[in-house]
C-alpha cells in the first residue's frame, strides 16, 4: 500500500491518522498489542488522584513505550473550564508533555461538551503554552473561534462518547471541515472501521478511537481493522470521489449489445 | 489541610516530602500540586506545608 500523506499537529508530523485512547482495556498487555496493531503515534491518557495508602499498582506510563508515542493527556471528568485548566497543568507536570485533549463536560448522561467553557479554557491554556486539542460538538462557528484562539486541532464528536453509534453528525462535520485551518480529528462514537473510513472520506484529517477497540471481542484485531479503515478513507479522500447522481448510469457501453429479437415487437416490424 | 479532596491532619514542621512518605506515595510516578504550584514527581521540592494548603497528588491512568 502506498504511503499516505503525513499529518501535522502542533508542529509535529505523523504518518498515522489514527489516534488511540488507552481506557477500558482489559489489561496493559492487550493495550500494548492493540496500540502496536493500530500503528498509532498519538495516545490519550487520563489524570486521576492517586489512591492514598494503596501503593503497588503498575502505572500506565511504565506500560507505554514513551519513545514511540506522543502522549495526549485529557481533561476527562472536568465539568468546568477552571477544573480543566487545573487538570491540564497537573497533566503537564505528570508527563512533561504540554499537549492536552481539552474536555469540559458538565453533562454526565450524554457527555456533551460545554462550548463556552471549552473556548474559555482553550484561550487560557494556549496562553500558558499548551498545544490544545479541544473536544467539541460539530459546530463550525465554535470551530473557527477555537482556531482563532490558537488550538492545534478541533475534535468534533461523531456520536456520544463510548456509544459506538458511528458518524451521526456527517452533515455538520462537513460545515466544520469547510474552510478549516487546523486538522479536524473526529473523536468519539465511532464503532467500526467503516465509520472511521467515512469520516476520512469526508475530509476529516484523523480520528480518535478508544471504546470501539477496547471493547471489541478481539481488541488487537479491531485495532488493525481500524488502521485499514483509516487508510482506506484517507486514500479515497485523496483520490476524489465520483459525483453522486440521482439515477442509474450503466457501467458498460449501451451500444453494440448482441440482442435477441425483442418478443414484444411483432415479427413483421422487426428490422 | 486538604489532600486529594480529603481533610488531612497538619502538624507543625510537616513538609511535602514527609507527607508523601507518610502516604506511601512514590514521587517519581506522580505529579503534585500545592495550591497553584505544580511539580513533576521527580522534582517535588521539600517545601513546608501550612495548615491551609490544598495538596493534589495525581497519576496517569488509561483514558480516551
């Protein structure tokens, strides 16, 4: 398969357009194998309080080959801009990485992001030197505002986080993609590789997947399948899709078909 | 004093290093904030802690 065009985020260049989350895996071994099979180069992690007086559990950072992956700490669980800014600062201290997947999510049922809080937190974090990748609803006006604020990407959702319902926001995604000046990473809700392919075919620059891989019967096999879906989608986008038309259009020439006499036409009238 | 959202007894002369030892936390695996000061685990200073301080000790886990 020919190499695809590289993706540049925050001044760094990547050959993979598949970002992976590290949540929900059964164990670190499966997670590592899935990361490997996906070919990903950017992986998200979360920040949580340590359980005091409960030492001994192996840390995620010990399980990751940090030389291979750009870490992308998230602010998952933060309900306000202030919480998200604080968690980003803790994440930077914990990882030494100034990238942050910004999530400001006040709504526990649908996990929908707060656009106002996200923009406010993004402005603060960009000002403090972070490379900010905000998670948002596919809102083109908000996306442009986040670009102007200096965000490195915009990451619109496909459907609710962890739902596996696929790209339900395709029409809105088109408006976010139209005129975007930073990479658009479709994040959340993708369930199968064809969902990823669909996003890339539409012109999204990358996708971020976690649950669809971690909760597959075979996470390593699904990670590989997503890598193929992403490659197919990007290759198709670059190749340029055909124009859609309302009706059918024969693929074979209509002239010169060796026809039998048409039984509907009387013998006397046949040529 | 608050540590990870819970009240924690403060004593005169308590330092950050002593607190981490007390809590059985290996500093190199964590990040620590005292108020608005953020420290990578490997570079946590042995600063004195005050009764009104808010301490956060966090680590990296899997997430999406």
